[in-house]
C-alpha cells in the first residue's frame, strides 16, 4: 500500500491567526482538495494528521472538529477521491503528550491501523515539526512552500500540493 500523510492547516485549508475553531473558519484551498482526489484516484491511501491544541484550550469543540473533517471528506469525495482517515492530537502545546507532532504517536497509530511501516510513508507538509517527525520515523517528506513558512532546504520542495501530488504519482 502506498500511503501519503498530509498536514492540514495552511496546506489543505487557509491558515488563520487564532486556529480554526468554527466550521466557517475552515476555508479549503481548492487546488489542494483537487490534488487529494487525484492522488486517491491514482491508488494512494490518503491520511490527514494534525495537531489541534485548541481542543485542550477549550476553544474548539469536538463536534466542530468532526464537522470540519466531515466537510473535508465530502469535498474530496465530491471530486471522486477518498480520505481514509483523519488523525489528530487534541492535547495542549505544553502537554508533551506522545501524539503531538513532532512526537511520533500519530504516525505510530497510522502504522497500526494500515499495517504500513513509517519508512514506506510519504509525508506532505508545511511545518518544520512534520519535517522533524519524518526524519525521526524514516518517512519521506515533501515540503510545500507557503506564505507563512520558510523553505526547508533539507527536503524536496514544491510550490503547492498539486505539484507535490503530480511528483508523487510520477515517482512512487
Ligand atoms: Zn496528543
């Protein structure tokens, strides 16, 4: 199984200054959604893994997070693709929980659920935490350059998710 893990905020949806705490805050990046569907149709398994400390902080209700993830799933399904699972860490930034990226808990859970070793996973991201995580577990990382993040020259870099997806379909 070819499995690709995506970060969420700033990659699949527009970032906000205070986190995404309402369904109306969650505005998809259209090209990214289309790219997910294309990758799914090409036979890849898609998983989203994201930190959601706003839950621990009391700013984000679980029901709202579920609604956001339902919306994300529906948008990809409407374009003929499937997101197989969405994993998240609900703990605070200072909790030092094992699942908050760059700790490995979410990747460990994905390994278990899909029986895919982390060394076979591809990780598409716009955060340095994810690059650190990928290096820890031996996954192949791809950096997406965004307005809010500097380039990470240590990994292959693309200007947007669509071009990363085209590269992955071509080479994996
Ligand atoms: Zn956690």
